C-alpha cells in the first residue's frame, strides 16, 4: 500500500530536537523524503504496523503529531507537483 507520512515534532527543547531526528530516521527506513517532514512509502500491512509502533514509542503525544494518509494504488495519477519535484517511483529501477 502507498502511504504519505507527515509529522510535526515540538523542537523548542533539546529533547524535541532528538525526537525529530529519530522520527525522520525511522521514516527514512520505510520510504522517500519528499519534503522536510513528509515521506512517501510503499509498505505491506505488516510494515505499516511496525512503522506505527516505532513512531508511537518515540513521540510525545502531548506535543507532537504524526499523520498517515493511505493513498490510492494509482499514485502517479493522483499526485500533482509544482516547483522542484523530489518524488520517486517506488516500483521503478533502483540503482545503488
């Protein structure tokens, strides 16, 4: 399934800055950053469960926010980009 993750972590204190870095690192494990606090991911249901668990153990639910949007299967027809396009095709060829 294709999902979009966005997050807002309160960074007014050093602990919040640490949480922000940790949330970004976890999201990078599952997908591609498309904006500062937004990631596109292609996951199985099991991977989504694990991702949500990992994120919930990091954030401060009183001050931080994570939003997960499930996208349609035909993501390329449902996304419009203006300006610099940093998206990727998760089903395309990946050269490392």
